[in-house]
């Protein structure tokens, strides 16, 4: 449990602060730096491209660096980049810094997947991965508190300094934890395709698995829809609330609700996946988020907290639950590689969503239609997880000609 908590803290650093704090601080940074909605769209697209690059690099980096080293390199780099944002004075400088943070976040999560897959037994893997993944939710919750209590008094520049200091402390604690880990972990999973704990998939095998194997294909499809729905939703949430004149009253509470619900979901959804099955947990999570998106698209002011709760239920535990589902079939290193491929799919979904958001805002002058589109995408996610549950109930082991 100690390892799960510390790795979850690395998620707070890499994802909660590194990826999502900028979206929360956007209204406060806008006037000082002269930011526009096109800057927000450009940042969203660039960071998703960087996240994609980081995910793609995992297949290569995993051959030369252990998961422990990947986590430490990502954590140290993220802390320095967060500190640099407090001194940024140009919108154009934001893009490369935030892109590097997104790259580090992708590498960090892949390292966490590999490390937990090596050291945690199969019957606890979903809970451990979902709990570590919910570290992003803790970051969301802290982001909400930063908006409410820190920024009004100390300003947005000092917020970046504060989170950089927290990041440095997390890296030091992580180093101490890794020194106590056994040098060679005994295999904890029953691998069906890769008998060796350190088995690595070649690039050809990796993409062949995506194209021909049901589990790899469906995991990437879920990740794509997560990127399309969740990343686009969070990237433009504050801008939409600002458009509605509700930024000051709803932004902080909504981000806090996202974080709190994600903290709870990281434990409960992981426990449910270990006890009742991964597919059952995914179906329940997608239903909750789809309902929240539908309600928010109907009345954003009235249902902002509802969609925040649904987002937290879906986004934070899904990474750990899907990774644990994949880990039942592949070795820890191969699981880390497939997690990277899933993040590529998520980045493509997020890039598509951010590009569509910028186009919709420019064409209509409003973001209301965007959230209707996201509600439809949320319904598509329910269809995918519902299909998975139906296949599981039938005892099917294939999607068309694909193997599981």
C-alpha cells in the first residue's frame, strides 16, 4: 500500500499538476499573458501530440530503462518544468514547456504500470493501479483548492512555485521507496502470451496485437474515447464556465468535485474490478459519466457538479483498471508497452477533441455545441463497454476473427 500511495503522488505531480493545472489557471493567466482561446486550443493539441510522443517512446525507452528510472526521470523533469512556468512571460513559451510536461506524464504513468505489474499480485492489481491512477484526482482536488484559496491571495505565479516544491519532495520520497524494493520481483501474474516477466514486444508485435487481439484492440478503443471525452472536457471546462459567467462561482467547486469523486472512485472501482470483474466496473463507470455529460449539455449551470462527479468516476480509475485487464494476458514490460500504445490512442482522441473545440468556438462563438458532441461520445463509450459485457456474458473469446 505504501508503494501505491507514493506512486499515486507521482501521478499528482505528473498529471494533476503537469497536465491539468494550466487548464484550471487559464482564466487567471489570460489577461497577464494575453492568452486567447486559440492559445488554449494550440496548447491542447500540442500537449496531446507530446503525450502521444511520450507514449510512443515508452516502447523504445522500456528496452533500456527500468520502470523505476522512468518514474524518477519524469518526476525530476516535471518539477523543473513546473518551476519554469512561474517565470514564463510569453504565450509562445507556454507551448513547449507544457508539451514537455505532457511527455513526462506519459512516461511516468507507463513506468507506474510496469512497476505495479512486477510487484503486486493479480488479485490486487486492479485496486493498486486504480488507486495509483487516482493520484490524478488528488491533483484535481488540489487544483480546486488552489483556485479557491491560493490564487486569490498569492497569484498564479506563486502557484507554479508551490507545486514545483511539492514535486521535488515527491521525487525524494520516491527515491527512498525504490531503494527498499527487492532487486528481482517474483512473477505475480499468469501470462498467456509472454511467459517471461521481462518479455518485451517488438514494434511489429505491438501493432499486430492491436490489430488482431481483442483485448489490445478494445483497450485502445476505450482509451481513444477517454481522450476524446475526458481530455477535451477538462481542457475547455473553465473556458465554458467563463463564457457562461460562472467561472468564479462554479470553477473551484467543480474541479474539487472532480478530484473528490476521483479519489473515491480510485478505491471503489478498483475493488469492484478485482471482485466482480474489470468489464463490470468499466460499464458502471461509463454509465455514470455518460449520464453526467448528458445532464451537463442540457443545463451546464445546474449540473456542473453532477458531471464533475461522473468525470471523476470514469477518468481516474479507468487507466488502472484497463491496464490491470491487459496485464492478465501480457508480461509487466509488455503491459507497459501496451499502456503506451493506449496513451497514443488517448492522445489522438484528445487532439481530435481539442481541434473540434477550437473550430466550434470559432464558428459559433460558443462552446455549448461542443458539450453536446461530448455527450454523444459518452454514449458511444457506454456502447463499447456494454458490448464487452455482452461478449463476456456469452463467454466469447473473439471480436470477429480476433483473439482475446
